[in-house]
């Protein structure tokens, strides 16, 4: 295994406030797409700033390709932010050239890389237009072109498909798969579980500043989602007791919801629960063994919370 990123025992806090990151440790192999999952407030944004060298950790160390972060290693990293980093008074081609110059490109190299990445994201024929003339999906693709124009060895992508139509989303995911096939390491941050399941070789979960687990999708499913889950939305002012669930494991219970583990994903249990609970439940939601369930079992939260 050749390691692209070694994040070792990284902790961080702002001034004297409570810690944002608490001893985060994980590694990313070269040439993979690594999915980083976590709910809002988990510490992902702070971690990304540290990975980019924008913040210094209070403890621990980040090493890219075996080296601490420096001006040289930063040139090997590309970043595609969630908030579009585009200049609307420039054309698309001049946007890409601007970011290429920021990353040390000039002359023929800048020209060739600009054409290459605009071809790569399917925008070369639209290069003279302003980003303001682009659709949402085209802006996202231009954002990617600006982040990879200097041919980085690793690209950190933060929600690269948010707010785009299905056709553009598929085009973006295909381009990410092509980056991987060309040897680029991708750190992929997304709220869309189906994208992570499709794209990512390895997946890590972070919550409340801690790195909870990592592995392949198969490994995570075997370790954390061996059974299905049924979520019950309760009617108002009802009484529910553990005996109502026929000995099934209650994973989480609030005033108006109950989450139950279902052995073997037995769909017949849905019918038995409906008959037992009668009109005390407004809605049943069945979650099969998948990445969403892994995330819920680890954090007791939905990813978009």
C-alpha cells in the first residue's frame, strides 16, 4: 500500500472553545476515491482546512506523500469547494487560466492544461461564455476544471454535485471515476449516500470531531449494518413499551420516533409490527443494510441533520 495521506492524531480548537477535532487518525491510499462522511458540525470543514495547510493542528500531524505540508506539497493538491469559486467578470477559459496561474502554470503549459481540463469536463465549446451564462451543472463542472487545472496528484472535492440535475450529476461522477483511472487520488465529501456507494473505494465516518471508522463498503456493512432497520413515526400522545416490539432490539427512541433492528432484513416483521401497533404508528420506513444504515448506527443521526 502506497499512502497518499497520513493524518495522525490531529486535534484542533478555536481559541479556548471546545475541541473541534479530537485525535483524528486515518490514512488514504494513493489512487483511490476516499469518501469522507459526517453530519453538519462533525468537523469536516475544519479537517479539510488542515489537510490543505490553511490551519495548523493543535496536536498531531498531516503528511502528504510522506512529507509534511509545505509550498511544494500544496502544489500537488487540488481543491474543489462546495461554494463555487468562480469569477463572474471573466470568461470560463479565463477562470481556468486564473487558477492555473495561482498554481504556478504559465506559457504553453497553462494553455495546454486549460484546454485539457475544459475538454475533460465538457466545456471547451462553451469556454468563451461567462459563468453567469452557465447552468448550475455547468458551473459545478467549471469549478472542477479550476480545481484540477494544475494536474494535482490528489483532489479534495467538497459536495461537487450539490444542487445539480441528474444528467450533470452523472457527468460529474464519470469525470471523477476517470480521474481515479488516471491515477489521481480523490477525497470525496458528500451528503449523497448513493454517490459514495458508487464511487468510493474506501469510506471514513467522522462525527463530533472524532474519526469513528473506515474501510470498504463491504467491510462497513459487515461490521455495522448486519441487519435492516425499521423507523417508526409515532402518532401523538401514544404509549409504546418494549414489549410492543416482540423482543426486537430498539436502537433509538425519542418522544415520537422509534428505530428497531430487524434480523435478516425480514420484511414480514413490518406486517407484524403494523398489526401489533395498530393506529399508534403514522409511518413505517424500512432501511436495508446499506451505507445510510451504517451511518445511522454509528452516529444516531441522519447525514443531512
